[in-house]
RNA sequence: CGGGGUGUAGCGCAGCCUGGUAGCGCGCCUGGUUUGGGACCAGGAUGUCGGAGGUUCAAAUCCUCUCACCCCGACCA
C-alpha cells in the first residue's frame, strides 16, 4: 500500500472525548471515528488490524476443528421468547419492530439462533460433536459505553458454540478451546492470562476468562506467582487464616470515638492497626432469586482492611438477592445510626462473619451507641458465635493462594475471551435433542466460546504504546514494515531505490507500506510511529551513496544501517517467528 | 439510572462572569522558499456559537426547556 492511495487521517491532537490511551491513539492514528455513543466507523487502517486479528482467530478455530458459519444480526423475538431471554435479558438487548409490527432483536450473542440450527440439523449422535462459530457484529445497548471500542455498543465478536452427546465430550472440547485460545493470544503477541471466572447467570460447571494484562483493565485478577493459579477477583477464594483464633487477651471496653464513623478513622484515633477492626455492613436480603421472598435484615462483618465481594455475598441463600440497607432500616434494627453499628448485643437477625473476622480476637467494632466503639471484643465471651461464617470478601495481595503454593498477587486485565460450559440450558429450553446410539432422545450438551475481536485491537494498544503512538506486535500491526523515502519527489535515485525496496518487500511476502507523500521527513516518521508500524526502512541519497538503508524498529532508541541488498532479507527474518 | 462536566471552524481551545463587529493554534486551499524528526513567508476559505423558546433596542454571553457527548459510580453475556 502507498500512503498516497489510502486514507491516512492522523490527528496531531486527540478529540477531547477520549480519555483512555488506546482510545486517544486510535482516534489520532485514524483507526476509528465515532458515529454515535459506543458506535464507531472502522477506518481503512483500523480495519486492517481487525482483519488480521480475525484471520488468526479464524485460522486457529479451523485448525481446532470448528466450522464457520454466519448467523443473522437481526433475529426474531420468538426465538428469544423460547429461551426465556426475551424476559431475562435487560435493556441491553436492543429490541425493535419491523413494518409488520413484529418484534426483533439485534444479536448481543447468539445461543438461540445457533441452537435453532442445531435442533433442526443435528438430530443424530452420529453428527455430534459439532462446533460452529461465526465472526460477526454484535450489539449490546450498554448503559454506559466507554473507552472507545473497548466497551462499545456495536462490536465484533467471534462466538462459537459446540454440541455434544455427553458431558465428558463437552469437557474435552472445553479444554481443546482452552488450548486454542492460548494459541490464539500467543500468536496475537499479547501478554495474557487464563483465569478462572464466575459463571454468572449462565450457570454451568466451568468457565475461564482470557485476560490481556493492562493497568487500565476493568477486571482485577488474583494470581499465584508460585503456581498456575489465577482467578478473577470476583471468584478468587479468600481462605481462612492459618492458625485459627487466638485466645482473648483483653477485656471488652467501651471507648468514646466521636465523629469517627469509619474503621480507618477509629483505628487511627486508637493507634491500632486497621486489621484489628471489624466493619459491619447492613443488608436487606431475601431468598429465592428474582421472585424472592420477604426481605430480611442481615449484618455482614468484614475486617477493617477488607472489602465486600458482592458476588460472593449473593451466593449465600438468604442474600440472593440483596441490597444495602437504608439509614432508616439500620436505625430500626440496630437502634443506632450508621457509623457506630456492631455485632455486640444485637438480636433478631442473622450475623454473617467473613472467615477472617471469625478468626479474630480482641477486635474493635461499633458499640451500637452513636460516638462509641468497643475494643477488646471476643467471640464466645462478649457475643455469640456468628450465625454463618463465609468467604464474603475480596482477596488482597499477600493473601495465601487457595492452592497453598504461595501468596496471591493482584493485577488488572482486559477480558478478551471467555469460555463456558453451558450444559443443557438452551438445548432443554429450545428442545435441541438428538437420538443417541440406543435410540433415546436426549438434550445436547453445549459449550460456548467468545473472543472480542474489536476489543483486542484496543487491548493490544493499551498493552503497547509510547509517547509517539501505538506499538503493535507485528502479527496485528496495520502494516509489518514501511519504507520512508527522503526526497522521493526530488531525487530520481531515491524514488527508484524506494520503489524497488517496496516491491521487493511485497514480493517477499511482507505487508509493506510506502510513504510516497511529498511530506517532510519528520511528518512521515511521526505518522509511521503513530500508527505503530514495527519496522521502518529509510531510503535517502545519503544512504544510497554508501550503499545502505537505514533501519529502525518501533521500540528502538536509535536507527542502524543495513547494506542495501540485505534490507529485505533482514526484515523478512525479523518477521518470522522463532 | 445517580453524581459531575462539556457543547463556539475539520481537531484543540479562548471569548460567556460584566450583552454591542466571533477569535487563536493546528489542519485545509493558492503562490513562493524549504526538505533527516510534525518547516517558513505571503495570501485565502471555512461558523445556523448543539437545538427550541424567552428577556432585551441588541444574546455565543442572561433565563427556561431540550438534545448530544465525556468522566465517576451502580449495572452486566
């Protein structure tokens, strides 16, 4: 490609709408342009990156035996009513009517449409297993689209669905996909980690997320450097402290703590470590999910330096679902204003202690008297044992790893892939059954596997950029190499050498860009760096006189010289994976 | 959905408080000089000041409503 023939629309200054580095750079580099909130045009250069990501994903999916098809973006409501998701899916599901007043949706994902295919086409065990996938536009009407294509409303996703005769075969495919995703993200050149994930509303027995590691990631990941344990913080287990509960050493005392309504403030005033305090969180919980029973007051206890994990809490039967209690409700059940509530001397509701709290002795907590806290509090002596001890907190760095192989560390990640064992949720709801080898009708076991294609582009930049622009791994850079001639429109020798170098690169299978614009060198260098081309070759009269071409890798500090005749072979070699 | 903020030329912004000729930088067009890190000189084009209504002799500026967008939070296959 020649720069003069493509649409290279770089900006010196980023539009003010962008905050995240990848978003700003994608706008500046001319990869995307916003059309509406969370909806972007992929400009020619950006689309090249998308296509390269797609090609790698497609190649590895095919290699793993999955088969590509394409499902409609617009799908009839009937299908969604059949699975129950017409009701269950919130306003993220974009619904609309056609001219005949029939309801339709824009696919946010396609379990229904694919299950419909499966039930009509896969009627015999002889046709199983079957793994079908598509790379397609998705739409989710996000409450708050943000960070450009990182969390847009319209995006491209690879979604695959596998169908199996039994659970064992689903598990086999699940691990094939685990391996395939590992190959994909490795080939994409990204630093990533596969982490155990919460299965969420979708249920099932197993789920892994593939997270690209980046400080700006929306997800927190706990991992153990001494083993392969890694889990989303939503899921990561906080194990009970080793050694159990120490014996009481102090008497319980009531101390005045006027105006100190937080564990931090109380600990600071008393000169005690934050980890010796207990914070009480008042919830209103009910049992039985969405249709739930009557709400009941529940008191949760966490160590002062810990935070509540709402997903874990919601797994307690009488807290599914829950909400935070209001000030009035706290006053009613505790007889005290928020800020000074505690578990001592209370009754009439359940008290749930985090594992770490249950192992504490001589702790500090609210006295249920405005302006006072208690110190030296001990379980069994000053208050009854909690009604329930559970893991309800977020793990913190330094916590023991659940596999016992060291201490956990935390990092942040961008979710770019997610694999699920769906089991029979959709096949049962939509009667996707097959005849097994005994002639019996059974629902198919299903797996589903997603990769956020467009999100990967943003994640790759988030993981690789500097002050000058994007720094792409070569496999997904918009171009692998560029030729920047100095004096292309002035020097016949430079033009001839640059054209030849460019042609030779193409002939060698290098995806090359020739900057044939009549621009000053500084402008051309700046643009090539902004769009993140990994390899740059500069042709100039000065170099030609010495028989050299200047080379500079995108991450290199200084350029170096290559003999003119070796430039193509060198670039070719650098692009070939070891 | 709650909180905060911003809408003025393609992009970044000033002007608004204190009403009176709509500005600056970059980009764009023409000509010239330049050509190894986003050049310089001269000339030029581009705005329903997000929209509607109101106050006023007069509104980018004051008032009301509205729309769009961004940030924080909550939410989330």
